[in-house]
């Protein structure tokens, strides 16, 4: 084998040795992305519920704060 071929084989061996770790890291990242997506969906639902509650429970008339005496 020529020197270049031996170097190529060594590089391929190093890459092959690292592949299982890389694949594992990729799957972990995918799982984290799934969890992040789920959290974002839950936050959107919560935000929508809060916005709906603001609309439903918004006071129609201003009232005077009995403590501060200011209009709200």
C-alpha cells in the first residue's frame, strides 16, 4: 500500500470509530428538539388561554380603586 492509501485508511478508521458517538449525539439532539417543540406547543396553548381569558373577563366599565382612588 502506498503512503497515501495508508493515511486514507487511518482517516477512515478514525471516522468509523467516532460514528457511533456522533449518531448517539444526533439522536439526543432530535429528542431535545422534540421536547422543545412540545414545550413551545404547550406555551402557545397557555398563551391562547390567557388571551381568551383577557377577552372574556375584561371589565367593561372603569371603576375606582377604593385604596388608591384612581380610575382603572
